[in-house]
């Protein structure tokens, strides 16, 4: 399209364009990627550096793609584009962009805004807390997958309990989708129902009882003469021992898919010190990308664990039904 017809857009860069970066792009021999232009206003959403470089080259036209949407959507797209390619946004640019997105899209989750702005989730949460009182925040948020999830999962847990009661064989994912909560939360609801507990976790506040002589408890909340309740820490199984046991299992070692699973498990069986060393070598400009990948892989492993958990539960139900049939036949 003609360069003369284009107008600078609403850039997330607080200090404007970088002249040195423009000069570097102008010296390149290869064709630069198309810029992104708002069809309605002809404002440049993404690609101002490329547009200025084309001007330096003496071009009269430039390749472009059209964007259809509101000004708010155009700014969000501009931030996302500048985070994923081209000259990286500064930390100040990203924080300012995140604050604006929080104000414009308060229903977006912290993780979704973090991905769009190139910040960490904790940074976005801090920006959200400083932007508006908690009473003005929405009761639900939209995640990176486009799903709406309530901030208070109590209602989602109750809905999940109803769905499980209606269809006990429904998968975790199906119940999670219909209840608007995560599969992990559905798994917890199912576990609580099987144990005879309520689906919603009750948070009770400890009430100090009076002493036998009518006295009051100590400042620590314990009645004088009453034994302190010792906190018991559950001993977690050693991952190294579990992995060694799997490595000795011939049913895994003698199958290609089994060997692939063992290799993946071995690659993840790193100590805390090793993980710390790996984190230290990640350059600053790549950290957000590595964070996104690590979280995505963690989600994949969680889904894998949930699928295995479902299959174990299904086998347990089948075994129980078989035992009942045997008992009835006797």
C-alpha cells in the first residue's frame, strides 16, 4: 500500500522509535515482513520501525496486512507483536502496557496479561492491586486459553459436584469445561466426594476456648496447661528412588514408547541445584519465553498425570464391580 496513506499508531513504546534500529533495518538487503495496519483508520499497529526503514530506502509502497478491531484491541495486538518479535520493549514499556491492559481488560487473567505484555505473573498481579480496589475487580477472569474462570471457585466446585453426581463417568476435562474450573480442581472435588466430604473447602477460624478457671488463652492462642498440637509433615517419596524402580521395570524398558517415557522422566529428574544453574544461564531477553515454555510443559505434565489418574480410577471401579459380581454369583 502507499506509504503516504499510513498514519503512526498508538505505540506501546514510551520513548518512540529507535533511530539506530531503523538504520539497521534500512541496510538489510532482504524483504522485511509486512506491517500491520488498522483497516478503519490506516494507523500502523505494528511495524513503525519497518515503515521508517522503507522511507529511508526511498520506497513509496510497503507490504501490509489489515487488522479489524477496536482501538483497545489494536493496542493489545501491538503489545503482543512487540513482545514476540523485533526490537524488545523496555521494562518500563511493558509495565506501562500491562497497566493499560489491566484498566482496559480487567477481566483478563494475570497470566494472560503477563503473556501479552512480556512480564511475570506476579508483576501483573502487583500492577492490578495498585490500579483499583479489590471491590472493583471482576468476579471472574478470562485465561490465556480463552476460558472464563471464577476468582472464587466455590460456585464452580458446587457445579462440578452436581455434574459428577449426574454422570460419575464424565472425564475431568468435561466437568472442568462445564463447571468453569480447572481439571485439577475437579479431581479434588471428586476425591472429596468419594471421602464423604463437602465439595467446597471450608476455611474455619480457630476459636480459643476458655480455661477451666475462666481464664483466657495465652497470646499464642493456646490455653495454659494445654499441650501444643504437633504439626506432622508428610514424607514425600524420593523421585530418584521412584525413577530407579521404573528403570528396572521390563514392561517399560522393552517398548519404544516406554523407553521414550523413561528418557523424559530422566531429563526432568534434576536436583534443585541443577535447576538453579540452568536458570542462571538464561539471558534476560529470553527469560519470559523460557517461563512460558516451562509453564506450558508443566501444564502438559499435569494433564498427563490427570489422564493416568482417571485410568487408575476406572480400573479400580471395574475391579470393584467384578468383585461384586463374583460375590453375587456365590
